[in-house]
């Protein structure tokens, strides 16, 4: 074992050195970046929605070196809003084929596009096809908010409606000897149903059908209104994928041409320059000086105890320890007037969410400032729990929120080990010392203990919801693990207002006494690390912190602990939402 560890250590050292050499080779490029681009008159702002517009910038150096680093979603929206009043910008032209923006994030961008158009400027969008022969609903939905839609000939509009694919692997687990022993509070908390059930339950089916219909209703209403459609909606989606020619006939698009032809057309209308939104975003500067400050804290990913990181699947993990460190910095901001929490999380560890919830309330009471929550694509389960600290919760109509419930358990490998001829011996000091062991199922007494823990968590969660949201109805009518869209949540009293991050910042100004015309500054957290800070961290880790090296590569082996964690309250939706 010592030899194996020594070999791993040597390999990681070599890898660290190679990464360092590669990093130094491109330092010069970074030193020359970041300067503002000159914007001449009669410019068009260009946006390529295939680029990455994440809620928060990656602070990993390897991510920065190996992946395309788009600007943050908030900077994209700020750029569009700023361009609306910028006399140098005449319009927007966007490229929109495939986008990884969530539906609620698209609604955020759409609000900015509407603001831009209301200034009297035009917004155009071009596509080589909405979705890969289908599943282009989200892309076309965003396109419908532009003044004019152009498509390349012989391409398709994948406005095919919504399908929700649900995998059920219980039969497979039975064959290999793995027993999923999970318990829920309650029937709508279905995140582990793919492992515990062979077929979909009635409750699960009704929940997914309602969710699909709610999302489709939002998409249909906006597209029909935006495009002034007279064609029957069901006729459109039941014929799709549609050719560009059919799309023009149905008035889904305005014309069919190639991109150079569109550029020529724009130039004939007086456009002289095309400015990429990534370059234009460098024009955004934070106000300095002792003026009122609004802090914006981004919470993006699965919630867990420890430090914020990226898991082995490339997903962000919100570490409660890192969040508390950010809140300590926010507390020291001079002239702090309000805090906006921007959350995009499907849930995670209940203990971590509770720790963040308490810290937010502590800061709010100590600094006497309002906290406004802006829910993005997801704010469910632990993500919704954190939202309860807000004086106001703002969501988009297609935000996925709620999932007030809890689940927990373990995968029992006992029969699998038998198939491989492996026998485990258990020596324990304490009756419940091996309660989370994957080598045996829960005993009757352990089931009672475990379920009592779930009952306690569910009681605490629902009581906090009822108290913070001042609900008078029976909490079980909206809890029990049910998932709601933002619009449904508004009707139920789980959120306060429909709107974007900009809406939330506006509400924060109002509640903190900052007047509409007053100068103020926005300070964003987590603070983006400088290139030199990222480089220094990589150098410090190169003396072979094996876990850190794997994490920097997008493989966080600590994430495997999730299989043995006591609280599984996440709403990581176990389905493929094709839209």
C-alpha cells in the first residue's frame, strides 16, 4: 500500500509540474487581457448563446485554461440593459442554435431583451436550427422575444413540446444484489424513486404531469403573444420538428437566409461594427467610494458541508464553510445597505442548508439590513430552505422551487458481496455503531432511529416554512416533497413576486432606503479570484494533495461520501427533461 501511495504521489507531482509549466506559458496572454474595448458609433452587440453564461465565474485555474470562459449571466444581462441606453449601440444580433440556459434563466434574459427593445432599438436572432432535430423549445422560446428571427435554409425548428423521461433501475439493482433502503417524507419526495421502484407511482406521475403542463403553459403563452401567432398551438408542436420553410409559413420566423446575408442586410441599414458581448462587458465598472452598497451572494450548486468546490461530475457544490466566510466579508462592507441572495440549487445537505439559513438571519439582525432572495433555475429542497431567510423571495415563472420534504437511507451491498465471494465481519462497540454500514440492512431499532431523524427534519423544515412565510393553510397541502413552478409558488404564498435578479436588486434598494436615482454599488460574491491567486493555489497544491489535484481536474473523490450520508434531502431530479 505504501508503494502504491508513493507511486500516486509521484504521478501527481509530475502532473502538477506539467500543469504549472503549461500555465506559465499562457500568463502573457492573461496579462494582456481585461482592457476595455473601444466602442465606435453605429455598433451592433453580438451574443452567441452557445457560450457559457454561468451564474458565477469558475475560480478553478484548470477550468480557465481548458474551457471556454464566457461571462457570467449577470454580466450578460447588465450588458444588454446598459446597451439599451448606450448611444453607440444601435441593436443586438444573437446566434442561437443550442443553449444550456435553464428556463428561468431564459426568462431573466428575456426581460433584459424586452427592456432593450422598449428603448426603441431592435434585436435580431439568427439560428442554424433550434435544437438537434427536436428538443429546441427553450432555444426557440428565447428567440421569440427578439424583434426578428432568421434561419439558415434547410434547418429545423425543434418546437416539439415537452417529454419527461424517467429511469427505474430497481430490477437491475435486484439482479446485481444491491438493495436501496431509503425512506421519504413524503410520497412526492421522489429523488430516489429511480432506485427504489420498478415503475412510476401514481403520485410521481401526477407530479411530473403537472410540472410538464405548467412549463408548457408558460412557453405557449409567451411564444403565442411574442409572435402574434394565429396557427393552432397543438398543430404546431404536433407537426414539429418543422423545416425553416414551414416555420416561415406559420410565422414562427421572419426570413430564411445565411448568416453573411444577414450581416450584409444589417450593414445596408447603417451598422458599421459588430461588438461581442464579452468585449462589451468590459465596459461595466463598479462604482467606488463610500456610497451605498448592495452585496449579491451567488449560491450555485448542490449544498453540502465544507468548502465550495466542483464535484466529479463537474457540478458546483455550495460549501457552507465557504458561504460563512463570504458572509463574514460581506458583514465588513462599508456602508452596506442590503444583501441579495441569488440561488440556483436543487438542494443537498439539510445540516449545511440550516447552517447557511442561520448565518443569513444572524447577519440580517446584526447589520439591520434587508435580505432579498432571487431564485434562478432551481431553488428546491435545501435551496428553498435557504430562501426562507429572505424578507422577500423573487422567482421567475419557470423557476423550480418547493420540494419541502426530506429523504434518506443507504444502498445495501450485502447480496452483491456474496456474489463476489466476499464475507464481511463486523466488530462494533455500541449498539448502533454500524447503522450506516452498506454491508447490512437497517435493523428494526435502527429503522426507528433513522425514521425518527427524518421526522425531526421534516417537522423543523415545515415549521420554518409556515413561520417565515406566515402561512395559514395546512402546510402538508403544499409540502410532502411537492415541486412547484415559480408561478404556482406565488399563488401558494411560497414566493412573493415574479421577476429577475434585477428585480430583486430593485427591491433591495427600496427596502434599504436607496432612492431610484441614488448612486450605489453592487459587490458580488463569491469574489472572483485573480489569475495570480489561482496560479498560487495551483502551485501550493502541486506538492501532491491528491484529493485537491483530482478536484482541480473536475473529479472530487470526496463526493463519494454522499452514498453514506445521513441526510439525503436533495431534489436532484431523477429524470431527463427534454425541452
